[in-house]
C-alpha cells in the first residue's frame, strides 16, 4: 500500500524497525536496487557503475534524495514520487559520499562506503516482498515472458544465437526493460555450456533462450525451449529439469512456513536430481534462489543459512545437460504464482519429489 506521498508504507515501517533496532538516525541507499526499492525510481546513468548518481535516505520521518546539480531536476521531474524532497550540491564541489558524510544525521548507515557510516545489508531488508512490490512484479513478469516467447516463436534453425539475443534485447528495451542477461544456446552449445552466451553459431535442431531482465529495480528470470528437429533425449531431460524445479518450489514453501534456510531447499534439490535419474547434475550449475531487487537476492548452496521468506519471488533454474527449466515464481503461505507467464505457452505437469505438489511448467515448444 502506498502512502499519500507515493511511497510504500510497508517499506517505511520496515525501515522504522531497522533504525530502532540498530540505533540509527538515518539509512541511505545509493546502489540502484536499493534506491529503486525505496523510491520506485532509477538513479542510474552509467550502467557499468555499482552505484547510482543519487542516494535515497530515510530518517524515520521522511525520504530524501541527495544528488548533484546535474541530476536533481531530472530525478525530481521524472523518477521520484511528488512527496520526495530532492537536495542537491554543486557537481564540482564534492562527491556523493562526501556530501552524505557531511550532511546526514548521525549515526547513519549506507549501502556504499561513507566515512563514519555503518553498512546496511540491504538484501535482508528487501525481503520479503511488499504488496506493492508484488503488483509491479506481475507486470514485469508478464512483459518479460511475452518477449521471450515471441522471440522463440519467431526464430528459425538458421538464425544465429546473437541474432536471437539481439531481437530479445530490442523487444524488451522497447518496453522499457533492461536486459543484463540474455543467453541463447544452440543445439550444440546448450549441451556443452550452462551459460550459453550468444555467438555466431546457428541454432540448429533446438535452442534454449534464457533472460534476466529488470525494470523499476525488480528482476525477472525465465527460460524457454524451442525445438525444430530436437534430439531424442530432449523431452526426457526437460521433464527431469521441470520436476527438479517443482521440487525446489515445493521445498521453498515448506521451508518458508517452517523457518528453514536456503541450505534446506538445496538438499531437496539434490535429492530431486537423484530421484529423476540425474544425480550430480547440480554440480554443473548453480540452482538459483530468491529473486527480487537483484537477479538473485541469494543463491542457494549446501551450507547456505539465508532464511527462506514468504511472500517472496524465487527463480530456481535447474539444468540437465542440454535442458533447463526456469521461471520467476511468487511463493506465499498459500501456494505458487508464476510471475513470468503469459498463459500462451504449452505446459507439462511436473510432480515434486517428496511432496504432494504438482505444478504446470513450460514445455518444449515444437515448431
């Protein structure tokens, strides 16, 4: 739910608790995902930088954005809710960090290095998702899935991986969505590599198209498989990967309700691989984890103690050599909602290993 000034009151309440618990007067977010989480705006000019051109801070009373004189007007006009105050300093006078160090209430914390400030674990604060975040996620997920599925339907065996990736990036850019990860694996390379970064190789008998895309600070990931003349083993491996993904989702809900960890979910994933006849495949690629204001807020490992929070988006991405199953799914106390879905792609029923859960997962589209 948004406040009268356009901010998410659930986020402000979470920050109130954080300030009280840590004994802080203010907390600041200059990294793009933290800035977007708090304000809904974009503080990025240089996409290669790990911090934006502005910081958003909260002092228990109000949200304030600090930036230099180059960016202040644009951010106020185009990126921020009307109720957010913008303070600027001459671009030539000091850096963003130096301005925060000089002007912020103390004690304070930030998600970038600022002299005299503590550090904040912004990822933990961003979990679980708020209701407003879920609504924006639904829109992003449908847009991302729609672009991936359209590209898959329009591609052909003679297309190169790079041509397909460029088509995907272009469609998403036209919709205002950034694409930090766009992978296209041809029949030969999808079997050899788990991260099939695009090359000039032609697709051949089938292709995997995977994406992680971002808008408004949120990240959505999904994979689709399109086949023209697929190898005989593709459908079996795809179904196996889908069952592992369903098992991961079922374990996520179970551990979220029980107060479990990412390591607990990982153990269920490892068991699922063994059950579907592909023991050890988990060693070849990470299995995914929590999604939200990062491609992965965390990635599950055998020893991970990250708490499983609900409601939260999860993007599990199990692979079985040459096959992959992946969507961004909202997991709640009550069940599962696939966020990267259009309702216009064939599905296969995938039963979770060790749980009475069956989920519809994307099937191989044969053209």
